[in-house]
C-alpha cells in the first residue's frame, strides 16, 4: 500500500495531462478487477462484477489522480523560465522548491530566490508573487531553448517521506491516497461476498473543476456514487470547525451534495463494525468529485468519504496511512451490505 502510494507520487499526472499515470494505475487495477477501461481523457475504470443480477445496484467510486502543477509561460533571454499554475498552487510555498521541467528530457530546476542580503527590509518581509518568480535550470539560454518549449509542464520534486508512526508526507497525496484506497477497496471486496457491480474510477481534471468526474459518471451510469478525497487535518493555527483529527477515523460529509439516506446507512455500517468516523458538514456543493457525480445524467445519490490531510496543496501534504486501510475496509463493507431492497435506503 505504501509502496503503491510512493510510486504514484513520483509519476507526473498534471490536470489535463494524465496519460502516464493513468497507464500505471490501469496496470495496478488490472490485478484486482475483472476489466479495466481507459477513456480518451484517461479516466481509468476498474470494474468488479459482484455475484448479483441486474436488480443489484451499480456503485461508482471516484478518486482523482491529477495533481496541481506549473506550466512554462515564457523563456527569457538569459534562459530563465517564467511560469503559470495549473490548479490551486499556493504561491507562498514556491520559492526555493526543486522542480522537474518536462521538456525534451526531464530537467531538474529550482524556483529561484533572491538572497535576503540583496533585498531591502521591506522586500524581505513581503511575499513574492508568482509573476515575479522564475525557474533556473542551470543551463545556457541556447540549450534551454533546445530542450524546453512554452507550454511544457513543471511538477514538484517531493517524494514520499515516512514520518514517525504511521504518517507520511509528500506532494499530491491529494488525491493519490484516494487512488490507493480504490485499489485497497478492490482487495477488500475479494474477501467479501457482494452483489453490486463496482466501478472504481481514478478520475482526471478534478483540480481544474471536477471535470473527469462529469465524463466518467456519464460513462459508468452508476446507481450510487462514492467520492473519495482528502479534507483538512488539524493544525495548531486552524479553526477546529474546519479541520479533523489525524487519528480519529475517516471523515463522512453531510450536506445537500450528499444523499442523506445513504450517508446515514454508511455511518450505521461504521457503528456496526465499531469503526471510528468523524462527521463533516458542507452547506454548499463540495469541491470534490461528489459535486459532479451527484448531478450527472439524471442524478446519482452520492456519499463523500474524506481523509484528513495536513498542509493541502503544498509539497509536504501529510496523511495517516491507517486511514487508507480503514476507509477501504468501510467502503467495502458498505458495498457488501447492498442487497435486494437496497432502494429502501434512498427514502429518508
Ligand atoms: Zn483532491
């Protein structure tokens, strides 16, 4: 599980450019399901057929594979790269980051930073904007222009680091951890008897507006949707209202974006198996794939499962691996509980 996460994090999968990571995920999924399909946008669907017939529901799980990153906007006459962002990159964490520029080769660069000695006291105390930053590849201009073009992608170099206990950190754990959960759900289902047809979708383009979830929900035509993503873990400086404990179980979200009956049933299964769950509320549509799954086609009753993650959209996103295991187990138990008459839970 940890090795799969480690490998996933090192493969580039920038929103809108997911081909490479999709291939890798498809290979892994193939070992645990009946059929793997990839669409032209590189959503990856791992299908597992349960023991049931057509009266049993089709359940779609979604976790996004794409990551936030940067893109080359201009190459200046000294060979420094100007860049823009794809997805919600935090400008404050960019300075002095090591990056990979995906030109004709994979080129290591750094987001350059002016030494404090050369700054005025006012400049030293203010945050620098992305438009004033540049990337240094350590190469002469002519060579840079041979290797890099405007529009090339730039990803962060920040491999998975094991911390003490069961915590890990690194880039794009949002939401590669969710993709690992999809894979673990498939393995858990192999230990259970279940009737439903399960379609585990590693989605694309979530970070630019949950667009892969729209496409894949249309294709999968599910009766029930389960979105898996990360939410904010607790830190000393953040409000308790908006954050969740890193060691008190996965987070189940309530609000108009989620189906009340199915959400209640999911929490009931957690109680039955004595598994800890934290409850979050979202009064508006969430920023996750659940947003699009719920209103695709004629609408899909959807559940949202989230994992607490500290330092979201940075290169040190921190997560408790125990939550990957418990999320997968609970989702699999919920799926196995879907038997004839499951529609009753849609009434609330
Ligand atoms: Zn996410």
